[in-house]
C-alpha cells in the first residue's frame, strides 16, 4: 500500500487542501492523490542509497506539518526531521509518529530558516511540498534548502499549478475568477484567494536552477483525482487502483501534466 497523505500543516495545509482543487471529492483516497510523488521519492531514495552506500538516509521535511510524508519515510527506516511553523502541527506529528512506532524530530520554524535551525550539509533529501506558495521569498527558501543538502542531495518540490486552479474555478461557476488566474502573474483568482502564488513548471525549474540545483522532469500530480467523484471510487472494485495507474500515466504526458492540480519535480544539488 502506498503511504498516505500530502504535506498537511494545520496552520496552512487544511486550507491548502480546501482551496487547491476545490472540486476534490472527500472520498478520494490519499494514496491516489500522492501516488506520483511517492513513485518519484522511492526512485530518488534508491538512487541516493546506492550512491552513498547508506540505506538509512537523512531527510528533512520543510513545512511537513503533521507528518503525512515524514512518518511513512521514518517507517521505511530513514532519519526524518520536520521543520514547521505550527506548534499544533508538530504536536500532531508527535502523536502520529508515536502511533506508528517511529521517531520523527520536530522543529518549529520556517523553510527560510533552515540555515539557522540545521547543520550545513546534514540532509540527503529535503521535501519542500506546498511551501513555496506561502513563504515570503521562494528563492531565499530554496537557497536555505541548498545549504542543508549534501553534495548530490535531492530536493523534492511540490507546488500549486495556476492552470488547474483556473479549471477548478470555472467548474465551480466562477468564470471571471478563472480568467483572472490566467492573467495574474502570481496565478491568483482575486483578493480573497488564500494562496499567495502558484507556479508553472518552467518557473519552478528556473527557481531551482537559480538556487544551484539541476532540475529534473516536471510531473503532474492529481491530473484526474480532483475531478473524479468519490462515489465512483467507492462503488467500483479496483477503481482506486485504476485511477492511480491513470495518474501515473498522465503525470509525464506533455499536455495532461500541465493541467494537474500540483506540479512536482526533483532537483539535484
């Protein structure tokens, strides 16, 4: 079974899940929404383990919230540290880790503060999921991530896609807001939009390059999952597995990738 759950900071993550993909059905299993990301992470971890000769890697989850990624990674045997600004999220992370029987270190702070919070070159992998949309300065946050990664280390970036937001707003009948998303440089639909910015794949790759990373392929996450009614998954045996396979096939499709709710890419230091 795939590990469940996206980065879910209580301070911002519940809001993110409500707004990034407003059409997402509550019945859609978390594994469907994160399968593409876990595929990439498993491959990156295996590659890094082979390069270092260490099966137990050091991982930092910046903005990791209650541990949707951190706890499963710890269950795989890795040493995981979560840095998050919300004390409530870190308390929930501690409970979640205890229930899973693993240890995950929690540190209160922002992604941009990683230099001050962690030792330089302490991590093999840093997760930066649903973070760049909310930090004050995305470039500074990525620079801080680069400082804590070892040479050859990997950053995993997951960010909201403005094209998908336009689709979701239009499906909700907010046509003017959908048009505004496409016109706005930050990909916002208006003053009430709780997401400060969204990113195209090209913008994410450029940010990573500027921070000293070699960006990999951009992949789409939740191409169909936010559009499929939950009742279809509940009522059809094997539907969730089939939807995961569809998401995996669509993730790198040159057209479908660009309409995904989120965009994911890895960068190597």
